[in-house]
């Protein structure tokens, strides 16, 4: 800035002024680009820590289940083989990723195996075990410790690892419970589509790749890849995570280019260029401050709330599935309340994450052909709210010939999930009806409920952040009022539209329109004879609807 003032004072040399201003603005342009790259790197680093915490928590839950099998053996003695196989099958069904579960006796002979898919299952597992028995025996038999091995080879060229838990009965070694895990299936089950769906993940043991996300595109790995270490007892793996697509594609600020262009103007436009530089500096400072607050919020939510809530839900599920022993009705009811409250808290945390990422323009679009019926099938299977109230009947009408839509599947699923949760939340009895049909070069998903309805004066503000009717509605139904705000913002990103009709005491109808192809022009209306969409003018009415 001092150099710029000197140049202004020496107006007799316009060429010097132009060159000096160009140099100053070029440096500022580079600094803004560097800060933008630093923001991307911080975002990827936070996602890597989130994925690491989730993987470790899910693996610890599986090892805890194996420990409970061993504890039950120590307390009650050796079970019947049929009873042991029943417990083992429950664990295999509840925790995806197992190859097999086995009991190895104190003479290090494999005795029981689940699942017993063939007569040679015991011999097959025994062969896998004996290839690595020295390290397992030293840690388990001599030190009485849980052991997690390095990567082993499984049949059919698969990779996995062994986890062993000692059975120590009356201070005497009585064998061990061995869990054999299929590494690809285990991590695929943990890294589901809602956990960092815009990122690819690879896991390495030393320099050998032992896992890679399905359809992982390594185009951006070299530039944006971040490494974190996964530590599980004596075993350490290196996890690498990177964006599947170029970060912030289409959302990068044009300010650096504008600043650079302003620096190249003639001396007669120097005053305007200086003003642009000052404005750019102010905006960069405000953007950095806002990003710092959002970064702190994301870090706090990730490390202080998300991981404990996942652990609470994991242990509660284990208790409800009676992995630690049978429960009485007096014990089951409060545990179900705990699980429901934890699920609600997890949804609130996810909503806060979505809002922070939307406001920071950190959403990465991944467009693919999507079947609306498949998305609704998944939501029905996952949405426990639709099954908790026996007085609410759920109906769905989806024609088999419904066309594919080309959109971001994850964001569309979040939109429909929030609308279904809202319908279930505000409907005490009656029905919730979901229709899907093709209209105006797109697909409309209509969600109709017979709930409490929305007051006419409240309708224009329901898509605002933190808005949820009046105070009495908030006190009765809870929530932060973020769901519909997220719906509107995500629909803006995927070029969709939404409209709502409601009658107080009779219910509400939400209609979402998704284009069949990724549009380049203005979004169309839902129907020629229907009212305008929210993006043009929010003209919502209270009255009957077809």
C-alpha cells in the first residue's frame, strides 16, 4: 500500500504506476488463491479426522462384541456348540464385514466356526489361523491381551485381518475367540454413502494398498490427498483421503480475477483499482473470520459430539440386541428412549454440519443417474420415525416406469429425508402419503401428511434458518428449525424447486421438482396451472388442494 501511494504521488510516470499496481494486485491475487487452497486443505483434513473417528469407533464396537462372548464364556463356562453358534450368527448378522468367527481351544486347535457354510469350514479357518498363530499366541496366551494382526490373505484373493480375544477362566487359559474380518467388506460397510460421500479413501499397510473405495478416482489424490494414521491395538494403518472431484468446482470466487484485472488498468483508473483492492482486503478478512468460526464449530461438533453420540448409539444397540445379557421390560424401555434421543441428537449434529458446509460453499456436486424409487426404498428402511407411531399409516405410490433423473443422489436423499422426518414429526395420527410422477421434463415427489398444518402467516418464513412455527410448536416438537432451510439450499444446488400448501389442523403437502437433465436455463414451474415456485416469488396459500 505504501508503494501504491508513492506511485500515485509520482503521476508523471504512468507506466511505472501501471507496472507497480499490476505487481501489487498480482501478489494479492496469489495470496487469495493460496488462502482458498488452504481452506480446501483444512476441510479435507477435518473430513479425514471424521472418517478416522468413525472407522475406529465401529471397529471398537466389533471388538467389544467379541470381548462380551469371551466374558460370558468365562462367567458361565463353555457353552453348547449350538448356543455358541447362535450367538456367533447374531454377531455376524449385526456387524457386517466378518469373514468368519471361530473358537480356538487351549491346544490351539480350531473347534467351532461360524458360519459353517461347508464341511471344510473348520479346516479352512484353521489354515488361516495357523499361518499367523505365533504372533497371536504370544500376545493372547502369554500376555492375556486382545490382538489385532496385520493384513492376512483370505480365500479368493481377498484381504483381511484377525482379531483375537483370550478366554481366561479361573486364571487358566481356555482358548480364544478369533474374529476373521474381510477388510474390503468391513470398510465398505463403515464408509457408507452418508459418511464423506464426496471423498475417496484408501488404506495402506506400510506401502501396500489394502483397501480402496469403490470407483475411487485418483485424479486429485496427488494435489489434495491427506494422510491420517489408524491405530487399533498393536496394528497401525495409514489412511489417505481425497476429493472425488475438483474442490469448489464452479463455486470459486471470481474476486482474485477481478482484482488482477483491476490492477492492469491504465493510470486513469488507478483510483478505482485502489478502491477495489481495499474492498477485496475487507472481504477477505470477513471471509477468513467467518471461516474461522465455522471451522471451530465443525471441529467442536466433530470431536466433542459426533464421536460420543456414535459410541452411545453403538453401545445402546448392543444392549438392546442383548449382546450383554437378557433385558427386562423395565430395562428395555429406558434404553429405547436413550437410543431415540441419541438418534435425534445425531440428526441435529448432521443438520448443523450440512448448514455449515452450505454456508461456506463447501458442497461438491456429484451428479449421477438416480432412480427416485430406490432412494425412497432406502429412506423407508432407514427412517425409524415412520415405524415408531402405530397410529400413522405410511403409503407410497411410485410408478415402475418413472424416468431416471440426472442429479446429485446424496443431496436429493437428504432433501427427501428431511421432508419425511418433518411429516412424521408433526403427524400424531392419520397417514403420510408419498407420490412420485413425471411432469415438465422432471420428476415431482409429493409428500402429504395429515398433521397439525402450518399457519398462513408462518408459511412465507418456514424455509428460513432456525425457523419452526411459533414458540409452542418448538417446545412441543423440539428441533432447531434447520431441516427446511437445508432442503431449500440443497434444491438450489441441484436445480430443483419446492412448493408447499397447508391447512391448519388438516395437514401439509410438499412438492419437490427435480429436472431429468442438469439444466442450463432457468428452473421451470411445477405446473402451468400451479402457483410460482419459491425461487421466483413465494406465494403460498392456505386452502384445499388436489
